[in-house]
């Protein structure tokens, strides 16, 4: 049986409702293609749609992920995560406090925390009981071009001081992802690189193969 740490490994796809509108394609179909290509974690992120739309989309994605043994997380909406029986939530620094999220979700659900480029935030989150942390952006980002950049050295610090899984986010491509994997990250969080690709299955597969190669080199 896989442990939580085992499940928090690999390609981590974050949804973007704008991309779905641009493609004129159901979000569920896009995520299904990403999973077919190897995505192991999916985060539903939509801060602008109606409650009804968000519940409908989240329910569909929750069912899809469960059927494929893929971790399903909700961005910044604990009640929605409970409603659709998601595996957990991802929180930013300005979202609900970790203690409140844990009290609402219980001990068995996953909570991830964005830590930008600050190791002290990650250490505090780890001590408070988060299940994983995310650092970034590491490269120019289409989704959040204004986000402050993070240096690769933060991953070296994190790898040395943390004992929980680490995700990297921000402008990650198959070409630059190797730099992050060499620093020991467990998850590559990607939006446009997968869901913005002409062939989502193939794009997800490119990232997924990097983890296989990294595992071989580590042996």
C-alpha cells in the first residue's frame, strides 16, 4: 500500500479555467488527458466561477482522479474539498491557517502550503503538520508573471532541512525541469506546460519520463 509520501511524487497538474475556455474543451477531458500522460497529482484551482460551477467541476475531477488513483486537491477551499471528498487542499500564505484547515479536514487528508522562496515558512509549516510544501516560481511564469523569483539554492536548503515532499512551480518545462529534479524535488507543478499544450497526453508524458530517468540515475 502506498504511503502519503509515495503518493506525493511526480507530475502535479494545476487546472486553469482560462485555458479550458480558450481550448473550448471540458476541463474534465483536459485533466483526463493529463492523467493519461502520467499526472499523479491534480489541483483544482478556480477562484472566479460560481459555487455551482465549481462544485460541478470539482465533483467530476474528484471522481476521475479516484478512478485513476491520482491525488486530488482543491486550492484554497476547505468546504469544497469536504463536499467533493477530495484528498486534501493546497493553501497559500494568505489563505486559511494550517491549524484551522487541519481541524476541519482531519488528520487523514493532505494539506500543502505555498512557501515561495522562504525556507523559514517551510520549516514552520512542517512543524505545524503540513504534508508537503511548494517553492517557486523558478522560471518566468505565464500564469503568475508577477510572482517573485526563487533561486535553486532554496531547494538545496529545503532538501537538507525538510523531511516532507517538496514541489516546485513556476514556468517549468521539460527542458528546465532537470535542474529542479537534480535538487531533489518530489513534484513538478505545471499548468501551461501541460494543459496549454496542443497534445496534453504527450506533454504530460514528457514530464513523467523525467521522473523515470531521474530514478534510474539515482540508483
